[in-house]
C-alpha cells in the first residue's frame, strides 16, 4: 500500500520559495518519495483558504514519516516556515491497495 502526503499552502510566490522548491526533491529521494502534483488547484467545491497543493507519494507509511521527520527535511521545513511566516497544512493519507 502506498501513502500520500498532501500539502496545502497559501499564495506565497514560488520565487520566494525557490530555495525550498530546488531542494525538497533531494530530501524525498532517500525515502522513495515521488512528487505527483504541485499546482494551484481548480476548486470544484468548498471554500478552502489554500491556493497551492502538493501531492507526494511514498511506498509506505514508514517512508512517508521517515521523510517528514528526517533532519534534511526538517532543516528545509524550518527555512520554509521562516520564509512564509507560518507552517502549512500537511496530511498523511493511506492509499488504496494496488
């Protein structure tokens, strides 16, 4: 079973997040993370406050949690939080069996 991390964020310009965006992929590689989507979602229903969404797939819950808790990612996350002025929403969802 795979696990998906879904991130919802605000309208901070990608240009302000360049360092994060350039380095986050390298933090996922050791955990077999794969970015499936990163874009402003087309809202079909609801009125959420987020304007961007990232969806990352991992092969297991342990891999997803290992990535998020890794020193490499936490250092990058601290930079992102300082740049944005606040944390973003991160959710872990178990995928359906293949």
